[in-house]
């Protein structure tokens, strides 16, 4: 079985989808924000349920769609522990196994391009991100890179895999799609037959230009590609919006809720509430549900029943993507609907916290994990 390989021309990034043929449970590796509709179409075409979005590292040349895909599909996010992607639900460590249906994928810590970079082994395939490229390797001159660490990752980790292992790189700029461990170990121009000293000299002499999007991409990728926009907003002001009453800070929504002016509706899926956490007192009314993350047919009736006449409704999701769509629908139903600028991501005191953002978390609200 081969992975589905997809290509983003703007950044020359390869995205991969792998899945269990029986359960149709799937994993996507290194998705790109500008290709989210393409990737959703692929999932629909193959009848797949996305369980995991996985990053090989925090990218400097494109923005991930991990957070968006999680919002659209209910998937969980996973990223290397050493990359600082604190919004990822699962922080991966070396040799950790990610399961999907009857399949499994093993994480290998392969630093060098960045300190946290990982490769992923599935069956007789390895997804190498920016560590091992076809006849090359990722640069090591910025973002916690290290030529010494890269040399060890290549020679002592990846090249120790079976020779027949197929190599699926994170990028290629010449139209090549895959290679093999044997081919790279014997013929890779940067590392094959080279000593550590020779390799570090080669890497030091590359003098590559700075990635054009690094200042934009890296901060966005540290939050799974979801750029929260509540920072700097007046906590007591309503931001105008198109198609619904407006966007509000978590503080304002919370005050409306506590005073009885508004009903709080949590539009995350049932599964997300189980593994991320519950907001006590909120009306649990999924905007989309499995199978296929289709619109919940009971949403309209549930919303009408939950919101008495004369009250506002404030809607939250995981990051503020689905809650916008739900607010627009609530407005169509005649309700005064507001989207909360930041979603609910976890408990600040729990080991599984979902990062530094998360408006409801910042209010110190009681909650419980599933």
C-alpha cells in the first residue's frame, strides 16, 4: 500500500495521507493551509476519517493547516515535543507509536534541521520531512539547526532503517517524488561517504537565502496554523462581523453568560469534549458530527430550544472556526449570535494543556477532562 502524496507548488511541500484500508481511519502529515480544500476533498474521495494531523517540525516556508483540518474533521493534532508547537494535542517523543485503525506509525527524533524535527515510519515507508531529502538534506543554519545533529540523524537513525525502506521527503524542487534508504545512504551528495567534518563543512558553505515567509510562518505554525486574533482587542467591545452580530472576547462572553444575558453554546464534537474537556453549564450542541463531519441535522432545533427569546447566544469551538459558521446559522434562525474569538483548549494546570491560547481557559472556569 502506498501513501497518497500531494504537492503544494508554492512551497514545493509534499503532504501525505496514510490510512487503514478496513476502518478508513487516516493520518495526514505536513498539511499546507492553502491546500486545505484539496485535502478535505481527498478525504471525502477515499471515504476517510481523519484521526491525526501530524507535523515533522515547525515549518519556515509555509503555514500548516493542522488546526483548520482539526476544526473541519474533529481530528487530533500531533507534533514533535521539541518543536514548541504547544497547541498540538499530542507531544510526540522518540519511538512513540501513533495508532489509526489497525495501522501504526512510529516517531523517530531526527534533529538537525530543527532541534525537534521528527521522521515517521509506517510499514516499509519513512516520511522524513526536512531531515532527509532526495540527494540532499534540510538546511541547518537557523531555527535551532545543527549540522552535527543532522549528521547523526542521517547516519545513525535513518540510514539504520532497512535498505528497501521507501523515503518520502517533505520537499523536492526537481519533481522527484521518492527514493529509498539504500539509494540515499550510498549516493546522497551531501552525506554519503562523508565524515562529520566534511559534512559540516558542506553545510556551512551552502549560504542559502533566508526563507521568505519565515517571520510569518514560524509563529503561525507554533499554534498549529490557527492565528488567534483576540490579542489587542478591547475586552469589553464587540468587533463587527459579517453575517452575525459580532466577535467578542472570552471576557465579555463570560460576563454575559454569568449575568444571564446570554446562553453559551459549545459547538465542538462529542469526541472533542471527551478528550479536550467540558465547559460546565454550556449547552453541548455540535455544529458538525461524524460520520464525515457533516452538519448536525439537529443543530437548528437544538439551538432554538436552548436559547430563550430575548437572550443572546455566544458560541465557542476549539479555536474559533466552526463557531463563526454556527453564529452565521444562528443569525439566519433569528438569534442575536456572537462568536468567541478564542476557543476552549484545555486546563492550564493539566499536563495535556493545549497551548498558551484559549479564551475560556483564561477565565479560570471549572472544567473536567473526559
